C-alpha cells in the first residue's frame, strides 16, 4: 500500500477480531510513530505498549469512549515528556503527528486502529497516570487501540473545497 492509498483509505476501527499480532507489527507501528516530525527535533514522545488483557481492560475503563480497547490486540499510550523542551507548547502537536503516523502504519500492514483522546481531559489523564505509573512531567495525550479489524469501512472522500481559502480568508 503506498502512502496516499493509506492516507485516503484509513478509517477509525473500533471492533477487533481478537486475533493476536506479532511483535514485529508492534515495532513497525512504533517505528512509524517515531518517524514523525517534531519541533526542534526534540521528539518528546514516549510510549507505553499495552498487551496484557487485564491492563487493556483496566485502561478501557478510564474513558467513556475507550471500551474497544478491551478487545484490541494491543494498545499504545502516547505521552509527551514535557521536561526541558525548547518549544514547550509544541509537545501536543509533536505527539499528534506520532499518533497519525502510528495509525497509518497500522493500516498499511493490515491492522486497524482508533485514536482515543485523553489530553486535555484531565480527569482521564489523571486516571491513566495513576493506573500506569506515569511520572510527573510526562503527559498522556492519547491511547491507540489496535488490532485486526472486525469491521470494514469503505474509504470516505472528505475533501471539501469550501474549507479551502487561497492567499486570504
């Protein structure tokens, strides 16, 4: 699958087959995430990989929108290390770029995934930090639920020319 095909056909997948993934697939997704651009090349992202069913179920309970995580093959908690950043206000953008790269990579290798937002919902963030022992100065931005898709969603052409302005608003 080429890059444009992956971008245009990726959809949020919320139902999974339960089929396991192999470690190489997890590493591929993480390598893609870490290939994202970041402000001043600081790469503030940090990742917690979740593969144990008990942990996936526990993390699923930290957000009303994370139920599908309990059935995913694995999860990735994408965090930003906020210590000593040259561009402290940019970690959310940097980590968001890593999230999108991870989702595109998962799709490109035949997996499906969904982005579960946490930051800036501090009630969810605090639950996640406590549950996973995330240290001070590290902020969870999102959790990704990833696995073999149990649903098929056709590509959706979302291009809206009315959203595009040229030279000025």
